[in-house]
C-alpha cells in the first residue's frame, strides 16, 4: 500500500539519528556488548513471540471513583509465582474469552513495556523514543483500519461501548495514580507529553517466549501483523529470556534467583542496538 510505504519513509527519517547513535554506543560499550552478543543472537533466534509489561503496577481499581491505595504489586514476582503469564479478559479486544497477548515482533511489545518506565528514567540507548513508536503504531493501525470494513464496525462498537471510559481509567490506574489535571487519552499520543508510570522504581520488562502457532488465535484483522493471543497460559518453561534496562539487570537476576528460577536476563538497550540496522518495516510488524 502506497500510504503505508509513505508513512514508513517519513518515520525512517526520524529514526535515522537513533540508528547512528547505536553505532556510537556500541563502540563505547564494546566489551560489555560483545559479551552479551552471542546470547542475544541465540535467544532471539529461539523467540517466536514477545510480551511487554513492567516490574510494578498499582493494585487494580475496585470502583468507578478510582479509589486505590498506594499498594504496589510486584508484577515480575507475580509472574514467577503463577508459573508464567496467565490469561485474562481484555476489554479492548474481544478474543472470545481470557487470553494472553503476544506480539509477533519485538518492538511492539517493547513499546508497551516502555510505558512502565518512570518519567525520569535514563536509558543507555533506545532505538526510537516512546513517542516515536506509539505514534507510528497508532498511524499504521489507522491506515490498516481504513482498508478493512469488517474491522471498522468492530472498532466503532468498541469505542461506543458504555464501559469505554471506565476501561481506560482502569488501565491508566494500573501505572498512574488518578490525576484530574492529567488524563490518559488517545490524544496523548500526539501531544508533547506522553504519560508514563509514576511508580517509583518501576521499569520495563520485555519477555521473549516460544509459542506454537497451533496454540494461538488472531483477534481483530487490523492487528494480525503485530499480535496473536494464547488461550492457554504461557509457562516459565516457554520463556526464552527477559529484557530489562541495563541498570536493572542485577536487581532482576536477584528476583529470579531468590525464587529459584533460571531465565537469562538481557539488557534492553543491547537488544535495541542489535536490531538497529533492521529495516523499519521488519522492526514494526511482520
């Protein structure tokens, strides 16, 4: 589609400085990067799907007023204790029941994981800002929607459902305390400020998994390039590795060790550097 190609050409111009920076960081951290490189190469070749989350979230909102204490739930520990990723009902996409969301491409899940970084977080390197990837995916999904009549009716029904704003507030309240002055909305994607988590010490957690195609389903047709759903839990045995920011490697490894779990932990930044020379269409979707 010509419009899709046009969007990717425009986006590539914005991504180019990040690609150039990758080479500089690779040289500055040459010894450390080379140490991880064989493992990154091996584990990426084994990974079929990805799941993005964060280390922490607030306890789920229980009422319409957004009442929520300051209790913070350790998502990573919860995943370990439940032996993997458990299916849940997604109010945004009707997949016929409870499912586990899995991305077909790394950068899609990485974008979701990235919103769990504190606003003051500093990364050694990123292959594109959170703003860049959120805007790109939003625009691509809109383009795909415009050419898919069946998906159009599904999306319209979803937007008009009576629980839409409540569902949005529940999602927001998992990573941010309710704030009457700053509300999460679709418009945030195109505004100067992207609202990220306000949980102190939170950071992105990107999980690589192996999942067979026979165990997965597609949901909306416009998302088939970037997402599949699993009706079954994704167990820890299916995890190929976990990626977190370089500064959180030791902390994450300790959590796994304390729980008696052995899963490789890779620096998120080095994964970005490893993929920095990939074409944008290969980075963004299948």
